[in-house]
C-alpha cells in the first residue's frame, strides 16, 4: 500500500497555518484507521495471504465536530471479521472522541 508522506499530510498547515489543522487531523485519523484495518485483516489491500482474516469492504463517512472544525472521517468497513477503529467510540461524533484517539495514539507511539 502506498502511504502519504509527512509533507503531503502537513501541506495544509504549511499553506494555511493553524486554519489547516482540521484537514491535517482528518488525514491522520483516516490513515491511522486504514492501518488499523490492515492489522485486523492481517493483509494489505489486494494482498493474498493464508493468514488473511477477512476483507476490506469500503468506507462509511462520519462527521465529528471539534473546536478546530468539522472532521469528515472515512471509517473503514470489513467483511468476515469484527472491526471498528479503536481511535473512535461507536456512535460518538464529538471532540471527546478525538481527544481519546489522540491520547491513545500518543500512548501507543503511533507515528506517520
């Protein structure tokens, strides 16, 4: 899978300063959720392996309100395996979900 570079992710901040922060958070969360789905499936997209536990099945769009603006997140879906991103609480569409996710990513040492 092709991953975004740090420059691609941070470009909105470089161009728009702090106004670009919501776009950066949106990109980071979407990337982190894709990576988590890969781990749950034990395979990259389109990869054929004996250890694969299920299949990617598109995305479900969710909007989360935060102090820095509305985030449009693409929640990865799966088939044949129970999956929901750990960085979000089911049904929660507020800044509380973002704070919890950022704290969790910090604790686990998630980096781009």
